[in-house]
């Protein structure tokens, strides 16, 4: 059922073919927004678009590799051409390589920053005049590794810390221009990426998947794993009318993973 909080609004969601981005796209469309989905895989994007349209939502898609500098303007131009305005940008696409620091190459570092950080910079810059015109909103998805990085997560942690810093900086510009900018920091959320880590626990320990998950949760000292829908619900609240006072906020949603104040 389409609800009303975002009726008449247009939202771009990057990395919307699966995982957290897919759930955000479904949720914002359910709340009434026209959504523009971007990722590389046209077939997967098409499935999400069909799912949204089946329930009466409005969705368009554009397959792009967001590491390419020209992709940002293509995405924003496409969204404005399709819906005539742009109110919300969700910078979610991200994939950074896990690995022991001495083994990570310049190419691994460049790739991590190219997709998540520089795509966010470029898309937000291209979108800014449109967002300014309608008092719109930017929502970045970083990750708790930006606050509490670990040895195997040097690229992801650094990229997410940069996303957090960028959020604060853009929020300052947003005070002047009337554009809200916020950031959600997910903890362990059940997506393909996390499934690979659970598969590794099964392989290493020989226990079945349900026990591997219990072990992962206990080892991570968290209450439970998150679902993509948990993050999508929070995002919908922040970018919706009830989130109007959120600005420059970095919000952990992590089942208690982040122990620091
Ligand atoms: P995922 O791997 O399931 O999905 C990533 C999305 O990004 C996909 O749609 C993929 O197609 C897209 N993408 C990848 N490379 C791209 C490229 N070059 N151009 C365009 N699109 C590209 O990831 P997820 O687990 O849903 O994570 C989404 C975001 O949340 C990421 O930024 C990730 O860092 C962050 N995050 C996730 C978790 C978690 O536990 N899942 C935890 C912390 C932070």
C-alpha cells in the first residue's frame, strides 16, 4: 500500500539493486516518493522496479558504474528528466575490500574511495541546486567501522570516516542553503555481504548456519543482526516530514555494537 509521507517527492537511491539500497527504494516508494534506482546490474534493478510498480509505486532505473566521474551527472539529469524535480538523495552504494593492511594495494584503496566517497561527492554536487530549490535532503549511508575500525577493515573504516566528516561539512553548507544532510551508520545487517562472512563461519567451524549466526552475534557482542528493512525504516523517518530537525546527525543503528560514547 502506498502511504503519503513522501507523495510528490523524488528520491535517488544508489546501490538499489540489492541489500540495504533495495529496501530503502521499496520503503520510500511505499511512502509515496517517485524513486530513481541506480546500480550496475540492469536485470537486478529491473526486478526491484517491477516489484515497486506492482504495488502502485513509481520507479525508474538507470544502470551506471558510479566509480566513473561522468556517472553522477547522468544520474541526476535522468532523475530530473523523469520526475521534473529532485528532493532526496540516498548515497548508499559501497563495496570496500576487506584485507590485511600490507596486502591491500593502491588499486584497492582507489576503488573503495571511488565508489563510496567520490560518487557521494559528485552526486551530491550535481544534485545540490535541485535540492536547494525544494529544500531537499541528502542521506549518506556510512557504517559503524567509520567510528570503530578494525584491522581487516582499514579501507572501509577510512571511507566511512570520510563519509561522516563530509556529512558534517555539507550540513554546514546546508544551513545556508536549506538542504538537510544526515548520515546513518549501520552495524551488521543481513545482506549478501554479511552472508559471505556467515558462510565463512560455517566453513571454518563446521556448525550449521543457525548456530554460525548465534556464534557471530555472540562474538560481535550485539543483541541481534539487523535487517535491511530496519535501516530503511530509519532512513524514511529521517528524510520524511517527522525528521525535519535532523541535520548533520550521524546515527548508529547497530544492535549495540558501538560501545563508545
Ligand atoms: P550490497 O553489497 O548488498 O549492495 C551494494 C549495492 O551497491 C548493490 O546494489 C551494488 O550493485 C551497488 N554497487 C556496487 N558497486 C557499484 C558500482 N561500481 N556502481 C554502482 N553501484 C554499485 O551492500 P549492503 O550490505 O546493502 O551495503 C549498502 C551500504 O551499507 C554500503 O555502503 C555499505 O558500506 C553500508 N554498510 C553495510 C553494512 C552491512 O552489514 N550490510 C554494515 C555497515 C555499512
